[in-house]
């Protein structure tokens, strides 16, 4: 294995734009949810003529489905991701709209048969319900409570128990129902992750910034060096991500 300084310098310089994690191939692993979100998304998109993907990131997930409806829109707030998503999705006939991720969504009432979102930062449920047509569906895979909590605790110390944290599946159900949607599917899984070198940890924390807020190599240099030594002596650092799938439908005639 290369030296600590080499691994960290490389991971601190590489671009973290978009939601493509292929840089971690061979350096980190993450178990995938059993439901296969991209496959489900593709099945739903093939059945409708209008759809919206909220917080599309770099557009990688949406661009990977085989069929897009005639009217396909996506929103994103971060400029580097906007450029990436535009390059990926415009050739597929989708329009990418710059949006602040704050309500209101820049679309008319009842504009879409399907709304999707993978790992939204926050769900504005009343806005989702507003832009859905009666009988329309919202499909989303979301980050659950305490995701990758082992890394958070390593850098920040003990955290609240998962049942005391936000992003709980049952809280999402309650918010969806309060907005007038009927939840037709809700599933939760805890998934194993392994980080095989310290560069993988640095890259991941630079990209997924909410796991360790205010993370930087300079600020956390001592903890990174200690973690590097542990990985070399004991093997990969093991953590667990949490994910839940929620599908909600707007009642017909509303």
C-alpha cells in the first residue's frame, strides 16, 4: 500500500463533482439495497408520459435508465452538477432546471405523472403532492438515520441513537400522509460498507459532506493518520449505510 501522504494527497485533489463513485472501485465497497432503485425507477418511467427527477445530482442515475418519457425534467442546485447533468441528460431529451431545493418547485400544479428522487437532502412533501397529477406517484430512495455513523462517531464522538435522529422511515410516512399522499411501499435496510485505504475515506468524506460536517484533511490530519495506521494493521474500516425506499401515490380526483 502507498504511503499515507500519497493516498491522502491524491484523494484530496481529485474532483468530487457528481454522484459517480467509480473512483472508489477496488478501494471501498458498499452493499446495495435489495430493491434495486434504478431498476424500479426505470420501470416506473417506462409507464408514464411525464416525469420529474428532483435533486438529480450529476444525472448519472436518471441517465442510466433505458427509457425516458416524452416529457422528462430534472432539477439540481449545485452548478458543477448542473453542467454534468445537462451533458448527460440533454442528449436523452430531458431538460435540466436550476433550482434552489427550496419551495416552490418551478412547475405548475399537476404537471407530472411521476416524481422521483434519489437521496434528497430534504423532501418538501406538499410541493411533491402539488406537482403530481391525481393518481400520480412519488418514488424515492432516501438516506436513513445514522447512515455511516461509524465514521461520524470516529471524527465527532458519540452520536444520538438512530431512533432519535432525523430521516426515519416512519417520519417520512407521516409527512407524506400529512401532505395528502397514500404510502403504498416503505422498506428499510442497513448495509455494510468497507473502506480499504485512507484515501477512500478522504474521498468519501469530501463527496458526502454531511457525514462529517466541516471535514478537511488539514483539520482532521491527526485522526486520519491514526485511522490509516488502524487500516494497515487491522484491515478495512467497516461502517454501515442506511437506506429506505418510499413510494407514495396522490389519490385520484384530488
